[in-house]
């Protein structure tokens, strides 16, 4: 005597797409940018710490001392490449702060205040 299950309302829905870059959670867009930046920075810091620990372990096991690493002097080509990588890092981590410019200029200077030479 099984009865057919009754249709009951649920709280599920189909997947909804959205544009993360335009999502806002706070009235002040600068707060959204700061929260996004903090999350990105936390991710970057942890990734870098883990990578450094891995590299230090591998180097030590291969007989390379950490003093050798600390005393290394990069070439001009390496400096140039690392500067480009730094600029990409700044864009990736602090890019959300660009949203505070333009029509939201009353909230801050945006990315222009972070740019510097060198």
C-alpha cells in the first residue's frame, strides 16, 4: 500500500550565473573592494608560504643551504622578469580596488594611488 510521494515545496533552484566582478555586498563599493582584496591577499600569502616551505625542504635535501639562497644576486634579466611578475601580482591582488575609481571616486583614489616606479 505504498502511496505516491506528494509533491512538496523545496528550497532548491537551478544554478544561477552571475558576474562576480560586478557583485556588491555593501553599500560602499570601497568596502567590497577591500574585502575582495583581503581574501585575495590571504590566498596569495598562504600559497607563497607553502611554496617557500616546499622549496626550502627540497633545497636542504639537495645540499643547498638557505644561506646560499639568501646571498643570491639576481641578474638584470631576472630583475626585469620579476618586476613584471610583481606588477601582475599587484593587479591580481589589488585589482578590486580599481572599482573605487570612476563613478565611485568619492570613496578613494583607486589603483592609481598604489602605482609606483621600480
